[in-house]
C-alpha cells in the first residue's frame, strides 16, 4: 500500500483525521509502515514524516516542480521582488538538466533553493530500492557537477510514497516535503484559476500570526505559471505582508544542502544519454 498527498490537503479526510490524532499536526503528515491505519497512534511501526507546513509564522515558501523548464523566468520575478523560491528539479524529464546547467547555476547563485524531485519524475513506489537509489544518485551527481551542492530536500513525484521509500530518503540524508497549498496549475486549462487560488492569501487577517506558514506547490513546466501566475501573485503576496522565502528558510533550517562544494568543469560525462527518461506530460497530475 502506498500513499498520496491529496491535491487540496487541508480539506482531505486524511488530514482531518491527523488533526484529531496528533498534538502538533500542522508541521508533519505522520505515516506508519502499516498503511491500514496511517494516522493511528498505536504501535503499527515507527513514524516517518512528510513536512507540509512552514514553522516560521508569516512565511510563504512557493515551490516549483518538474524543471528545469521555465524556472529562469520564475526566478527573475522573485529576484525583482526581493523574494526567494524553491525548485524541485528532475534530471531528465522535460529536459536534460545538463542542457540547463547555466540556468541552474544562476538560480542557485541568486539564493534560490535547489531541491530534488528524482531523475526522471518516476512514481517512486513503482521502483525497487536499487532503482530508486539510481534515480537519486543520477540527480545528485548532476547537481554536484553543476552547482557543487547535494540537496537536503526532496519532494516525491505525484506526492506518492511509502514508508519504505521515505526510509531510503532518510538514509540518504533528505527531508521529505509535501505542501499545504496547491495552485492547481496542472489541473486547470487557464491561468486565471491558478491566480484565483491565491486570492485568500492577500488578506493576512485571514491567518493567525501564531500559526505556521505556507508551503505552496506549483510547476515550472507550465508556461502559464511562469509567465502569468507568478508575475501576478508574487507582488501581491509580498504587498500583503508574506515573507516569500525558501523551504529551508521557512523551517528555520540553515542547511538546505548536504554537501556544498565547487562545481565541475563541463566534460563528456555531462549527458543524459542512456539514463531513464521522464514522462514529460504525465497523465497523473502533480
């Protein structure tokens, strides 16, 4: 049995059950190895965690999955508004990451967070341990070559995971990230609905200052997100008083990367040839 983070998590029955069962449900979706009672407090097994909320009040971590595609345009909007974004990138999904090396370097140098989303945007619950570790190793190798860093943050494609996959991620040094706000950009045919999904956030009186902040999921593979949604909502969120910062910052974590080193020079190994290829336009959303 595996689990999926629902599109609109706050309204989900799973989330509502977790609210009643855990003293501090806002920060983590806690799931046990026994999926038959994934939110129970009995002795089904050790808890594993998907982080879904910022712990710093008044913060909004806008995240963008499935790149590199239009991320440079998104990063420019954030730069112009003195804000930061987090990019959960693939290695070989819409594009080969090595072909976007300069773009990734620029985002990283500007202070945006680069995080992991598997090599080929595969559903990790369909992989055995060897296959999953290969997906992660390919991406880590590419990011170390391009930027000198190995990420400490991961988001499972499709929000799909098992206790076993989260165990592997923990062993590899990752924090696993979900979301508590979704723009719906992979569901809607027009950018207007994605833009409208942010309307409630423009009035900070709707939110208790003492509560945790927002982790929002979007997709840099969607042209309308990059060219219409982001340029519309980012200035409004800033004007409303939100601090638009990275996921690591909104969790008060000074270590967004496991390794920080020096990038490599491009050579013949900077290629995606012979590696798994992503679905590009998956029929399953998120």
